[in-house]
C-alpha cells in the first residue's frame, strides 16, 4: 500500500515504542521488516510506506527459526539479568543514600544536642550570676536598713533616756523643794532634817567614838590645836 507523510512527520517504523519490558519475537520481526521495507521503498522506489500489518508470521527454515528462538531467549535472559542488576544497583544506591541520610541526621541531632546543652549551661550560668547579684543587692539593702534601724533605735534610746533623766531631775527638784518647805514649816521637821544629814554623813563608817565636850570646843572659833598640844 502506498501513501505519504506530512511535513515534519516520521514513519511509524522510526517512532520508538515505549520500550516494552519483554517485546515478542513477532513484534521484533515486524519492526525490523517494516524498517527495511520502508528504507528500500523510499530509496529505490521513492515511495513512503506508513504501515504494514502482519497477521501471521512464519519462518520457512526450521534452523533459522531455532536460531532466532535461541537468540530471542538469550536476549530476553540478558535483558532480565540487566534489569535485575539495574534493580540491585538501584537498591544499593537507595541503601547508600539512606545510610548517608541517617548518618547526616544523627550528626545533626548530635550537633543540636550539643548546642542545646551549651545553651542550657549558658542560661544556667547567667541565671546563677543574676541570682548572686540579686542576693548581694538584697543583702546590702538589708544591711543598710538594719543600720538605719539601729541608728534610729539608738537615737530614740538617747532621747528617751535624756527625757527620763530630765523628768527625774524635775521630779527630784520638785521633791527637794517640797521637802524644804515641809522642814522649814515646823521645829520637828527641822530636827528631822538635821538627823538625816547626820545619817548621810555617818554612812560608810565602821565605828563612831563620842568625845564629851567636843561639840563645845568646835563651836569656839578661837580655840586652835597645834602639834605641840597633842
């Protein structure tokens, strides 16, 4: 059958199939025959053949059929082996990539863990230093407050003691004034005052000697006792 192709089109024999996993022998013969026929018709006859359908393919030579069958089997085995090797290579590549990824993840995890520990140590150091500084500040404030309270207490004590002493002196003076008025008011009071003075004078003495006439002598201001008189 004769036919033509439009500009930019390619004969179906030259279009690569989607690479079947295991093409049949009939398909291979069909493709090779169509390609050779297409090239021959185009070169020798100037005719473009778009497609030829082969419904039934038979090889007249048994020896050729056997050789083709053996080659087809051999090619199929080689293709199967190639696919198996390729699969193994892919598996090894995937495993290697997985191992590399796992190693990278472990290394990153270790690095992250170290960074976390370092950050934790830094935070702990900063927190400790801050706590120490706050403790020092609190202690200084407490000492300052204690000193202020101590000074205030001392000042209050001094003022209280001075006031008490002043009040005591006032009360003592008022008592002396009242006592003096009371003593001077009566003869008995005057005598009691004299006895009180004598009592205060004799405090601390272990023994007292009475000399008759001594009071009279002491009243005489002209009487003088010299060492010669002793």
